[in-house]
């Protein structure tokens, strides 16, 4: 254990956060798979699972003061635990304090729950109070046993995270808490610290505060996404994205691609096939694409436009240019329905010009899929959607 601790202490915070999430205490294969569904594969990913909302568990309410509709933190001693067989089998646990009583109702339980909720056990529970057959009750509250009566409540608001099936909030908070402990021990480097406007928080402070805001925080601003903590993280993400794009651009400068030139002869025939004329904006976008394709470096271009602005026809013209030079063109669509629509358009525009197109989707049967793949590999198909 000492060797592991020494090795961990030699890591920088960035190195710690790059470690697989499964290296955290208590994260086995099942939990790691659940976390992966939330996009959490590294420890640092847990820090960026930002809360959807917060609950106030900073005040322990006396049982005698709660009313139906209240979402509160309460504490009491178990006076009675029994299984009720009314319309639906349930476990009832009656807790009391000096001011009153409250029933906890569980529809999903086992013998272990009954043993942990034994008479005389002190519980701390959070949930919504409602009227029930035996008076005020909470249904499936979050609860835990406590050892002493004066154990303090939470000092900060409790985060509620996006989750996935089978993963409880309490477990998520434990995972995020371990990640937060790393940056609290060793704050992250903050190259922007001297460049930020006055009053903007440091990166580590913003992360910790978003996960554990004090009760007096501006929760209206948090709900609207306007809080300085959120703006600080958004700025970090924006800069990271810009740097990533810059790196991709620099990497692409060293790559080589075959230039595609002398393609203008095919475009008049393409326009003749269309049941409409290209707009000035479409021609401008196509000219820029053709200029890129004539270079000896790969094209990295985003064609942006409103729905119905004609992006598909510009893409089809670019595909014609590539296939006319002896290459194949592939078009990817996010849904099968959109792929079918694109295939119909590309076929109507390109097939009359001698460009055979094929549709490759996940719903194709094994034989049909094998046939399409074979035609693509042989070069019989020049355009694939």
C-alpha cells in the first residue's frame, strides 16, 4: 500500500485524472460499464458530469414540522418495522423524534433491509413527504444509518446527476467525490488565471463549486446556465475545442491527397439533370470545395446551412467530381430514413451521368449486404450512401 501511495503522489493532477475510472476505489467491471454509458471512462470524465439540479439537505427538519409536499431531510429512531400485506406488499418503517413520527414505505426490499432497519436504529432520510394510510410518510426515501445524534447535516447542496439504469445517485456522488478529492489536494494548472476578467473563478474552484455549491449560491443563475462557475467551464471547453481543431489542421498540413482537377466538363451535365437551378450561394460553396479538391492536401470543410438550403445537391456535385476522377464517394447519414432520402436524391441526379449508387444500411439482410459490399470493393459502385 505504501508503494502505491508513493507512486500516486508522484503523479500530476492531470496524470491522475487520465487514469481509467476502474482504478478508483469500489469501481468494478459492472459499475465501470454503467459509468461508460454516461461517457465516464477516465477519472477526469467524472468531474465533467455536471449536476442537473440540486437538493437542499443542509437542514435537518423536526418530524413534527413536516407537511405533505415538503422535500426534506429528517432524522429519527426506528420504533417499528413490519411487512404490510395490503393492496401491495410493502415494508413499513416507523421513525420518531421528540416532535413527531413518520413512516418510511418501501415496495422493493429484502431481508437485509429489514435487518438494517431494526428497532432502535437511528436513520437520516431524504425524500418527499406525502399523506398515507398511516399518516405522513415517505416512499423509497434515500436513507442511511447514523451513529450519533449530533452528526452534522451536509454543509453544501446535494447534486443530482444525469444517470443510467441501475446506477444510484449516492453511488455517483461517491465516484465524483473521489475525483474531486484529487483536484482538491492538488489544484489543476490554470494557464488562463491571469487572463480572465475580474471575479472569474479558477478552474478547480469552479469545478468543486459546481459539484458542491454552498446554500447561499445563486441557484437561479445556475438553473439558467449563467453562473460564473458554468461560464468558466464553458470557456475551458471552448478553448479545448479550438486547440483540438488547430491541432487537426496542423496535422492535416503534413498529409497528402491526390489532387482532383479538370472537372468542370461534368458540372454542366449535372446541372442539366437537376429540376432546378443552383443558387448563387450553392455555386459559391461548390467553387470553394472544388478549389480544395484540387489541392494536394486533404479537404477539411464544414458545409453549413438551414434545412432546405441545398446542402445535399452541393454534396452530390462534389461526389460527381470525385467519381469522375476515378474515385469513390461515401455519404454517411445519422438515421436510416435520412440515408434512404439521400440515396433517392443521389440516384436521381447521378445515375443518368453514369455514376452507380448503392444504399448500405444496418437493416439490410446478410445476402444483400454481402452483395453491396462486393460491388463496392470491385468498384462497380462509385457512390455509397
